[in-house]
C-alpha cells in the first residue's frame, strides 16, 4: 500500500522534503497534486460563477518544488510586476486576491492587502496568504530583510554617479540652468533633478542647498535689471529669450520682472 501525505480536514499537508521522500518510497506512483476544488469552492455572494472558478483553477500549477519551500501554487497567467492576473467580467484582478476570496468566502476590504508568507508573488496557495495592511506588508518585508538597501551608485539601476550629482548641484546654484535643462542634459526626469537639489535623492549630509532667489543678486546690477524689464514689457522677448541673452535662468528673469 503506497504512502500518502497526511491530511487535516481532508486537506493534504506537505512540504518539499516530504514530497521528495514520498516520491522515492512510492516510485513516483502516487499523485501528490491536491484537489483545488476543496480550497477554491466559494463564490463570495455570487461574485464568481462556477465557470469562472473552473477557469481560475485551470491555470494554477501545483507541481511540487515551486517557490522557496517547494509548496507554492503558481498561476502563470498575465504576469505583471511578478503577480499573476485573472480576467473576469471585463475586469482584471490579482490572482492571489482572487485565491484568498475563493478560499475564505469574503471580499478583500478596500483598505487591506493580501500578503504572502512565502514571498512568491505568483503563489495562490491559500495557506501562504494572509489579510493585512500596507504597514503589515512593510513590517513583514523588513523582518525578512527583503528591503532594497542598494542606494546611489551601489544600485545597478542608477543613471547617475556622485560626480554628476555634484555637478548638477553646482550648475543649478549658478542660476544659469533650470531643472528642466539639467534633466535634459543628464538624461533624467525633472522631478529627479528637483529631489537631488532638495537633497531627497543622493543624500549628502555636507550639502547645503542655496536657494535660487539668493543666487547672483550681486552679479546683476540695477541697469541690467531695468533693461530686462523694459525689453519684457515691450513684448519683444519672453522669459526664455531673455534668459539666453543675459545668461541666467528663466526663473531669475521672472523674479526680476515681478519685483521691478
């Protein structure tokens, strides 16, 4: 008589080591795949039809060995950002959320998340899913030391170096470049440049931001300011053209016009 996994309430309980042992003892003659209809049997107040449940189950792979511990059930359909997705009634749902609802007969509250104990985003095993908040999810990530600690140049996705960051800050303090111009020059977004200037990205404890309003006031005398103001009110030049002519930023031109 072949050995079979232990059960609790007719649900098979096993891990990767147990599966390996049973396969060797039974010469691979025992079907160790669980009956998914025992788990995904609720309709959540008729949100799901039996046809949709059949469709959802048909794409779940319960092959032993999947996931970190070998007992994950993966749904490899419509993968996005590592998560499986399920299309039903012209709407797209996350597969692990559907799995939790079908196994608990409850809808996921709008202020809650379905988190994985196995950290496998494609997993739909109800025993690996739990209801929690975003804070619970972040706490679980920190406890498992999964947070990304690679910052700045140590991050393989970084587009800049410390030399370029220092150059960006130095160029901006001259008042001759706008954030948009710097973004185009260094091939990053304008918001990235803004966060670098504000020391939110590429944090440098020794960096002291100099506000643009206080930059170069001694470099532009009153005669030049009056000339800029006259050219502007005569509708001959806009901020951009005046900035190029006097080699300062458009925001400086705007401040001069408004304060004159």
